[in-house]
C-alpha cells in the first residue's frame, strides 16, 4: 500500500463523496513529469503539480511545495515495467 503526500498544497475542489475511483493522473516535479507511474522511492522538494482525473470525468488539481510517496506493509510483485 502507498500514500502520496503533497505538502504545502492548495487546490481543489475535492469531491464531497469519498472514496472515488481514479482513472488517470499526472505529477509534475522538479525531477520530471510522471504520468500514471511513479518511480519509487519518491521524495521531491520543490514545486509540484498533481492532477487526478476521476472516473466521473472531474479533475482535481493541487499545487504544492513537495511530494513524497510513503510505503506501508509488505511489497508485492505485480509486473515488470521497463
């Protein structure tokens, strides 16, 4: 399990009814753009922009000062990604 944390964030609107299904996403950091795939571990101090497209078609956009992925539990192999 993983948690993406954006610190110093502002943006929105966040859907009132949670949880929601995410269909697409992008994260722009000083290290580079990420689209639907993050290289782990991830800790980027610098301006970040997170865009999450929901299954409903709504888009949530957040600007922040840093981004970090926090991992929990045992790792589980899913697939090789080149």
